[in-house]
RNA sequence: GCUCCCAUCGUCCAACGGUCAGGGCAACUGAUUUUCACUCAGAAGACGUCAGUUCAAUUCUGACUGGGAGUACCA
C-alpha cells in the first residue's frame, strides 16, 4: 500500500514551503521557495505557504508576516497561506493543534508509536552512553507494557509519544536528485512525535500536514535528508503514499559551511534595504545549483519556468557569492530595466529609505548618468551628494586639482557665465577654445572644474554634469573654488 | 564518535567514454574616454588521490582523502 511514489503524471502538483517563524525572512527560504513555486507553476498546480510554529520558545511574533512579505516582494506569492487562507487551512500549525494529538494517538493504538516517560536528565544520560558505545539511543519506555503505559497516562503522567522504529531492516529514501538512500533502521532512533506540551514535533506535523494538504512534491533543503527515513516510516505507519522527495543543496558561506548570519547577509530584508532588485535576486538564486541550458546568465522568472527541470539541479553546495549578485543587479539596471523604470524604482527605494527627492527631470538626468556607475541603489546617494546640496565634501585629490589650477578658474567661470546656451555641446566648445588660447590640454582644464563642481575626481561625464547642474550652480561653485582657501 | 550527502578554474556552472575541458563572476593586462564607471579586446586560471572496467576515462565502479549536513520534547 505504500510502495513507490513514482510521480504519476496525472497527479496535480502541490508544493509548499514550511518555514518556522523564528526570525528574519531567510534567503534559504526564498531559495527553496523559488523552486517550489516554479514546480507548481509549471504544472498548473498549487504552492502553499505553511507556518511551522510548533516551537513556542523560538517564536518571533512578526516573523510570519515578514516571510509572507518577502515572498510577495520576490514575486513568489503562494496560492494558499495563513494570510490568504485556502481550502486546506488553517495554515498555521499552532491552529491545527488538536489534529496532531489525534494522529499520534492513532499510531500508539496501532502499535507504531508509544508513550515515553523518560525525563530530560535520563535521556541525556542514555544518549551519552549510547554514543559512547557507538549506537543509537534505546528508550526504555518502548519496552513498557502498553496497558501499563495507558494507565499511567490515564493517571495524568506526563509523557511524549515516540515513533517505534523497527529494529531490523532498512528504510529506503527515494530522491529525485540522487540514487535511493538506504538507512539501516537500527541507526534511526525513536523520534519524539508529540511533545509533552501536546505540540507535535516537525516530523509528525510535517507528515500529517503534507498529507492533509495534498502535497505531492516535497522539495526542501539537504539538511532534511537524514530525517526523511523517519517521515517515510510515518507515511507507512499511517498507510499513506509518500510524496516525491527532492533535497536541494544548501547555500554556503565562502568557507563552504551552511550559509549563516555571521558570514553572510541572510535576511532578505537586508537585500531589500540595500536596494537589490527582486528579479536580480531571483535570477541569482536560480543559478545556485542550476544553469540555464543555453548558458543564459540573465533571465527572468518566466524564462526560468519555461526551462527549469528539477533533475538538472547540481548537488555541490553553491557558495553564495555576493559579487556575482552585485554584477547581476547592475546588469538589470543597465540592460534589463528601462531608464524610466530605473528612475521610478530608485525613487521608490529612496522614499522607502526616508529620502525625499522629487521624481523630476533633474532626478532622471542624474539617475541616467549614475546607472552605469552603481550596482545597487544604496550606492546612489553616496555618489551623488553634489547634485543635491551645495554643502558637498571636497576630497584631497579634488583640493589638489583646484590648487594646481586656481588661476584658471575665474576666467573659466566667466566664460561659462557668458555662454549663450548652457548645454554640453556649447560647454565643450568653450573648454576647447579656452584650452587652445591658453596653450593647455583639455586634461589640464577639465579636472579642476570637475573638482570644483563635484568635490571629487570621479564623476560622470563632466559636460553632462555641468549641463545638468545648470549654469547658476556651476558658475557659483567654480567662483567659490577660485577663492583662495 | 555514528549516519547520510557531495567532489571540474578562487567562485557559479557546461561537457554526461574520444574536445586544445567551455562559459559567467572575481582578479589581472590592454583599448576607448575629460576622471570614474560602462563597453570592447586579451591573458591567466580546474578535472582531489589511488585502484578497477574499457581500445579510450573528467565522465562508469570501488577505496581513500577532503568538504558538508544530521545526530533535541528546534525546525
């Protein structure tokens, strides 16, 4: 009754992510979400967001909402979730509380699980001893007479329910991405299914909910591989068919360890605040463990959906390389989004960061000049200070450039002041004739102007900068720089 | 310790028995330019080791080594 899951093509695909609301919305959740969303989308199925909040101790109140917001930001909005509801709700495990006890007791009744009365201290001792001898913990309560155990329960004893894992044989885990994985049952300990507080553990809740919600494909991180035999055993104990399993590689730090807060920004909110584009983020995540068959580096969700195949995922743990993400984000700014999109989205970003700049032609002109010079939005203000204030910093190199050419400045200012039209072409001509008259190269004339006007030697094309700033500001700045310090 | 997973340039991937082992990012060198970028061009850079199978192994098998994950009344 519980043989192969072998993906029957007619079965509707239902996928899910089941994060626990214990902190910041994690990039790993987004990563796994991308694949689950895509798989469901490809098959015209459903993608569910279920909140696994069975650990009351680690619960972070607004975490659930932030996870949902992250998924929306990325464009991976689930079909069903605690915030939207759906036919399979509730989608918060804490709200399904009663369910798990019933199912756990059903297993006790059928002999597939048992009440266990060991205290935390006893377990620690047992575990230490077991490890010293190189085998898995044996829980004494397993040997208790079922009748006696039930009596103790009726008398109000505190207990957990544990899975009675067979002593012999092996449990085979099928995984779309690798060969069948064999676990010796003697190596699997009797996992707790229902905690003393009545809440289920992940193992129980996960299997029960996946079953009840009709989940057909369990695509999750590799860290779950070793607990999958427990899940398989549970499906069998309940007499339910297994879903299709696929364990994705873990995102890694540069040192190859599992990606962590200490060594990488792991909160998707951080990327949002830095001004990364969700489409770049998604594109980047898609290339972790997978590449486009035609070698495309830049592609969107729709294209990903068109060509992605689970079987093509590679299993080496991909290092999360911020440099590549940065490049990709810059690529989107320069080549994928239109000028207008960039301006509008940058403006929205700045607003979200509490910087009020008008979305006008001036702003658009600055954005256009800066687009090839930034990779993420957070760099924008740092590089454009002199466009927004007269009180911009002047760095050392700029000071020097001004000092070296201070005598030229007054004349330059006056010529610019008297130009019939103040546009890039006229300014260029003015510089040209001035340089010629002075017997100087343009390379002697333009740097001090740049320094005066921007306070830095690194800026967009000077002529465009001048035209954008406008005659008034430019002349004033050059005159100000001309005055000895 | 035990169990399990993984293994191509620094990094992300391609090549799925026969190729000078290919591309992207990063780093490097040039070109262009009024600076910085962008862009373009170029060079550099890898099959972990040892067996076995085969006419032929990066590719298949095994061992080893290395890396990773799990080992909770956390998920």
